[in-house]
């Protein structure tokens, strides 16, 4: 009976370690996802700013041609 209890405890310890590893991996994935979302937002902000600049340049060029 003691052997069975020790075996069950060992299996439970293995499962606990596995669960802790999964929890750590999920935490790291969540952090990486947050960083990726921030990078995507920064890129989108840069794209929006570039569009504004291009429109300004286009308007300036058109204005000079017409003037």
C-alpha cells in the first residue's frame, strides 16, 4: 500500500511540474502577444503619419503646379 501511495505521489508531482511549465509558457506567450500588439500599433501609427506626410507633400506639389 505504501508503494502505491508513493507511486501516486510521484505521478501527482509530475503532473504538478507539467502544469507549472504550461502556466509559465502561457504567461510568456501572453507577454509576447502584448509586445507584438504594441509593435503592430506602433507600425500602424508610423503608417498613418507617413500617409499624412504624403498627402501634405502631394498637396504642396499640386499647389505649386497650379500656382
